[in-house]
């Protein structure tokens, strides 16, 4: 697959160690784009290091059972996704506006001892080698069922969609874009990230959405935040 100017044909093209950006509720999937506003000094340092290196950054959610307010770093979820920094803008007030393009998911082998302001992990891409193959598993996705559920969700929340763009989108692009746009919580987004293949991800999204629609209807209103 290609991300920006780089081509990743196999997992051998990916480094064993990447800097990690722990961010609750953030979902990055292969061949999707995630815009980020970077302002903390340690993550400014992370962007500077990425720009001078291979431009790869791992997005990982902290575990949801971590107690906030402690001094120790939050434990990380076992699965994340590495993205290539394909665009950045300096704002003039010390921030970066960046875009990451998803490349491949990984499992965390271990976290390295802190030698930088930002955290770094040793990761294993082998379980998700198929992420580098564009369109992998599209033929197994129940696209009509996904679109039916999308329409039900939009109707329940009085929302509209650009159905022409939806109909023209490749199935992989459609599934992953809907997963990234869905306004669900960290647990649901982690489940979408960890789905073993595109078919399972689409089925997981359908199930989560149908449960939310049913809860919304029983409560007499929208439940999404």
C-alpha cells in the first residue's frame, strides 16, 4: 500500500519500534486519514522526531479502566494502528496541525524504557499483515446490510447523507470511514479496531449501531454523545 510518498509492500517495510500517541476515543484504520491538533510539548517533540525519521506514529487508546489523575503512564490497549505523517502545518503558536494516514495495525510487544519525552513501543505487525493489501475481504462484506443500518441510523437521528458518494465508495473505504466517523465511545472503537478482518469490522459496526438505535428508541431520544 502507499501512504504519502512511501510504499509499504510487506511488514518488513515497517519498523519494529515506533513512537506512540495514546489518545482515548481516537480511531485510526488502514487507508484512512486522521487529523490531529498537537500542542503538548512531549508530542511536539514526537512530531519533530517523526519528521526527521520515518514519519510513522502509533495511535493507541489507553485502557479504559485506568484511573485518571495518577502519576504513572496509563497502560495501553494491546492493539493500535501505525500511521504515516502525510501533512503538517505549524500554527505559529507552538502547535502542529497534522494528518496521519493509516498503514497497518499492530500488537504491542512491550513498551521501551523512557529515553525520550514521548513513549515508544516495540510492536508486532505480523497478525495484521493483510492490512497492507488494499481491498482485502471486500467481497465478504454485507454491503447492503451495512447501508440499510446506516439509513436506519440517519433516519433515527434526522440526519442526511451524500448517497451518491456512498454508492460510489469502495467497500473498504466505506466500512473504515463509517467506523472512524461513528460517534461511539472508546470501548466500541477499540472493538472496531481489533476486528480480525473487514467483514468482522462491518458486522461489529452494524451490531453496535443497531443496539444504539434500539436504545434510542426505547429511551425516546438520541443516546449518542
